[in-house]
C-alpha cells in the first residue's frame, strides 16, 4: 500500500511546541506567569528561590508594594528571611524578619517608601542550613539615568582644528 501525505505538518507542529518556551524568555529576564522576576542565585547559596514584583511607577514619599515569594526551603527547621533597605528607601511598620516553613511556598508583601527621585534598594537576606544569600531589589522612582557617558565638549583648536575634550576616569 502506498501512502502519500504531508509529513512536514507534524514536524512543524513539533518545532512550534519546542520553540514556544524560548519566546517567553526572549527579553533575557527570568519571569514567571504572575509577572514575578526570579532573583539570580548562586550554587553555594542558601538554596531559597526568591521571586519579586515591584508595583509599577513608584512615587517619592508614597508607599510602594513589593511582593516577595520564597520557595526551595528544604531544611526541616525552615529558613529565615531578613529585610533591610538602603538610605533611599524606608521600610514600612511591618516586621523585617520572618521564618519560612519547610516544603511550602511563602509570600510576603512589603511596603517601602522611596525618599526621593532615583533608585533605592530593598536588600533580602535568606538563611537556610547555616548559609546566607542576599539579593537587592531595585526600586526606581522617576526616569532611569542614561547609562551613556558624556561625550565631552567640542573646542576650537589652533587654526581650523576641532578638539573633542573628554573626561578621564
């Protein structure tokens, strides 16, 4: 029996299914379905996976919510998380230390108040099995500064020459 058909269709479907996860991470950031960003972790760290989401458009002097999610707690005694902020942020009235139960995903919504325009950081320290890891969550108020250095000034030199004076680091 001679069977003819389009064998390309199943292969195209397979390619589409295999490439779909790649498109989800095309922007280079590791985000979960809920819009949470997964913090980078080290192999020799505490082992607690931290995800976070900062409310959009934080304003100076107004409370901003940061949603934290913790997973990967394997120590039967649990893990601890401690929060600190730099001078650009003020932590709300809530406690800054919590114990996380083993085998569960724990969520914590924290309120911070940015002091002024610019960037401030919420520092999250997780400890499990005697090992501590830390991450810093940026809270940007206003427009982020340009990462391009100043090109310097164009000055007139001797004759018709132009000289570009650039700052040196």
